[in-house]
C-alpha cells in the first residue's frame, strides 16, 4: 500500500474516532472515541488503543521523531483530560486528537515531498 492510501486510511479511522456523528439539531460532531470514553472505568483506557495504532502506523510510514513526539503529546493530553468525568468528555469532542495527529502526519509528508523536489 502506498503512503497516500495509508494516510487516507488513517484519516478515515480518525474521522470515525473523532467526528463521524453529528448531534441532531447542532453542528457538534463526535466520534467513537467520545462514545467509548463514556464507559466508566475502562472507556478512556480503551480509547488509547486506536490512538496508539495511529502512532505506530505513523512510525512505520517514516514520520520524524518530532512529529511522533507531537502526536504522542496530543494523545497524552486527550487521555489525561479525558479521564476527568464530564469535563473530559466535553474536551474530547472539541480537541479531536486523532484528527489532529493525522493532519500533523499529512503536513509532515507534504513538507517532506516539497523539499525533496
């Protein structure tokens, strides 16, 4: 699979995790990450798994250490604030760590391809 297809797959996954659904009557979007995070005790722990998967894929694609560190920080912020009841759930809807991380990854590879030409 080529890099562009990998990025599209990760963007699709991030969309499902962070913004797949819309709250009726509003423009507020949320995803499976927000829904899973509502499960008391284990929800926030489970939501780390797909975030980690995105980081592993980014590493395999050849993302720089700086980009991986920024992505890891986003995932950590999402997790730490996410464990706070109610506040964490609201934060998760707005922060969208997975979409941020895939955007960082895409921007990294776009910059990389521009400097290579």
